[in-house]
């Protein structure tokens, strides 16, 4: 079982990562978003090819930035997303 200290540290780390993602997304900062991805990052699209790896996903993200400029992000809510909500039971 994980110690309370380690659990609290993990929760703070998750919260910091989530806040980084919120800030980067709302600012539409592609480089900040990409900086969070690892080499084994995979995107599974509902309709489209699977994109594997940081560089392939970065290229796809950069290609779509012109389209994304048509949207204005107004909110970013992780409430109820168990995998991203610190302390959530899955």
C-alpha cells in the first residue's frame, strides 16, 4: 500500500500536469501540449487511423492548428474523468 506522503505527492503531480494541459489547451499552445507526450503516445480516433508516437502526433497536431483557430476554447473541465481526476477511484 502506498504511503500517505507518496499519495499526496502523486496527487500534486497529477494536478500540476492537468493544470499544464488546461493552460496549454486554453492558450492553444501546441508546443506546450506536445511537450507532455511521450514516444509511446497513441491517439485512437473514432473515425480515422491510429496515430502512434510523439512525432507522428505532433505532426498531426501542427497540421490541424489552422482548423483549430476557428474554435475558441472557453472551458476545460476534468470533473468526472476518473483517469484524470486526482484521487478518483477507478
